[in-house]
C-alpha cells in the first residue's frame, strides 16, 4: 500500500508539471496516472488489504505476535530513550 499510494501521489504531481497537456495521450503521462491509480485497486483496495492484515493476520492469535513486537519496541525505548543521537 505504501508504494502504490506514493506512486499515485507522484504520478499525479508529475502530470501537474505538464499542466493541461498532462491529460493528452500524446505525452503518455495520463497512462502512468491511470496505471498508478488502478494499482491501488488490484487485489482489493489498499484500505481493505490493511483491514485484512490487521483483522485476520495480526490479531489472528489474539495479538500474541503484536504484543511480542510491542515488548521489543518498549525494551528498545527504555534502553535508548535518553540517547541524544536518537532524539530526532
């Protein structure tokens, strides 16, 4: 989803560079924009895919794996929370 969402944003911005000519098939930019948009819909929309990931795969085991990951994040924060190099 990250890649397809950003491809849509990038191609839409690129089409704006062409102004009104971005919509003309002669330049080909409109095809890239259409392709980027359809990539967000293949195999279900990005939103549906993210809900499936969370609902069926992450929480499949009542969140055991998610809790383990959270514990690792918490341990990292406790260990490195005062490190100036990581403050940003």
